C-alpha cells in the first residue's frame, strides 16, 4: 500500500486522472513505480490469504489504464514467489496457495514475457488464474460446510445413542426389579408350601374325626371327616382334609360353617355317606336336588368340584346383532364324540326385528333329524325361556340331559314368532356347523310355522346354528 501511494504521488495530475501521458515511452521512474505497485499488491494479497497471489496480480495489472505496459519483473517475481509457497522479496508471513493453485500460478508465471510490459493475453491469463483460485476457495468452503454438517450429524447420532443406552439401562433396572419381585413371590410360595407340608404331616387331623357342621345357620349336624372326603379329587375333600384348617369358615362356637341351605347340602351329605360305605365298584348316581332348586344344586356341585368344569361349544360365527335370517323355529343334530355329555344350557337370540323377548321351548330327542321331525312323541321338553332380540340369551335346561357318546341326538328350538329364533347363513345337509373336541353340531332346518313340529316340509333349506351349547363330561356325574 505504501508503494502504491508513493507511485501515485510521483505521477502527474494528468496521470492520476487516468489520461495518457504525452510521451508513450515509459521512463525508468514510471517503470520502477509500476513494478513497486504490482509487487506490493501481489505481496499484500499473498499475505492476506493462501493463494491470493493470483487476485493481487490480476488487480495490479488492471488497476490503471496504462497497466498494459507495466513491467513484468515485479509481477512475475510475486507470482513465482507465491507459486513456490514463499513471500516475495521484502515480505514475511505470506501464506502459500494450495498445490493445484501453485502449479497454475507457476504455469502462468512461466508464460509471462520478461519484457518491460504485460500484454493483454498475459492479463487474461492472470484473470483466469484468479477465477481458478476463487473456485478453489468456494470448494474449500463447501467442504468445510459439509464437514460441519457431518459433525452436527455425528453429535445428533451420539445423542441418540446416549438416549437409547439410557432407555436400555432403564429397562434393565425394571427387569431386575421384576425379577426381584418374582423371586420374592417364589420364596413366599415356597414358605407356604413348607407350612402346608408340615400341616399335612401333623397328626392333629385324622380321618376318623367327627366334625360339627353348621349348615346355613339353620341346622347343626355331625359327620366324620372321611365322609366329607369321600370324593378325594373334589374341592370339598381338599377343604376338609386338614391342610386348610386355619382357613375353613367357622361360626362363633368353632363349628364348621357351610354356606348352603340344608335343602341343598343335606342330599349331598347322604350321597357322600353312601359312597363311603358302599362297594367302590358300585356306581351311585348323584342326587338331582330339590325340584324347585335344581339349577342351584348343580351350581353347588360344580363349585365344590363334584361336577366337572363347564365346557362350551361356540358356534357364534356372526354377532347376534348382525343376524338377518330368522324364523319360527330351528332344529339340528348334535353328536358327542368320545365321551357321554351332560347338556346344561343353550344360548341363542331372537331376530333383531322383534321388539320384545320371545318365548322359546327347547325339545331334545335321540335319533336322526329328518326321521324324528315326523315323530313328535319321541321328543321331550328340556327347557322353557325367553329369547331377547339381537342379544345373547342363555336358557338353562330344567335338568342336565345326558347325551350318549357317538350317538346322534336332535335339538329343536320352537317359538310362536316368525322372527323368534335367529340363525346363520345357508348350509348343506349333513355339514358340520361347529365342533369341539367333545361335541359336533350339524346343519339345521328352519320351521316356517308357529305350530310346533310343523313347517319343515317343502323346499329343503339348511342353515348354520348361531349360538353356544354348555355341557359337562358325563363321567363326572
């Protein structure tokens, strides 16, 4: 900058205004000042940024109208110094350009004539050099931005990894807590098992003990412990085996309390007494209970584990509220497979177009359907109840109906309404509508008459029964 200012001061006012001097022959003083300006500009640009020699040379060459006659010594020396990675003479701390720029500068510097002035072609070469340097710096900036973005992405990835690791550590802690809780529960169960084993080995409870039973708070009777344990696989036998003495209900006087009425529990006590004294090979039938409390009696037997658990055959292929087929009645065949069954209840529904529950009567018989439909005397009434429209309705049978194994039986649901019983879609005769491991149900016929056992004549249309059957294995009876 100092060199440029000195050169400007040494020029005439006409030269400073950009006009051509009177004599076109360059004087030694003008040549020296021009060289100083070019060298100073190149050195300043090189010191400002790596590879700036090209910009300095190009700027110095085109800064004034008479720069096409500038002497090339100072420019070429500055370019050569920048290409070599060192500052021109008299300058320090210059930054050398990248190797590709250095090679380009060297090539351009070598093409500059050592004559006293730069030609237009040389000036164009220097301008091209400046464009190359600018493009290189733009590429460097782009790579720096890409590197910065990659660094941000790496930081985001590290943060995601830290969050995932924290989540895994939390899950690990939760799993350890759950494992500790499960271990504590197992230890508690083990202690209970040990206590139960000690109670079982305790001689305080004997089968010959006479127990006082308070039945429903109405009667007090005495029975031996062995009588109450006559059915060893039942819940009743486990309850009075002596293992649960501290958990059996007792009244204020210490008597065992039975939470059933005498009408329900006394017939069971008589049955258990007969089982204890009779020959084990003799089959003794279970009592049916009071006539007006048979469902309650059956429920008590199931609760005490004397009757087996209830099983279901589910044939509900369509929700009850979506059924569109309905008629006065529906009859179908059902066959137990390997064991005799006790049919307990039937679930079905009336058509959705019905506004009130419909009275339904359930008939059952043994034999094939097409033959028994013409033999009304072979059927027995099994249950009477109401079917609600579009809603599952359970009708419990008056008493369990025994179905023989591998034998065909028929079930007929009859109503007095044209939409009294809803059923599934069309089927074919003899097609299985639903089955379980114990029982199979076959396609059904609809009745088109309010008169029971009528309306099955005419065209043979078969349908699927849409409902459920509730049953138990007959061996438990």
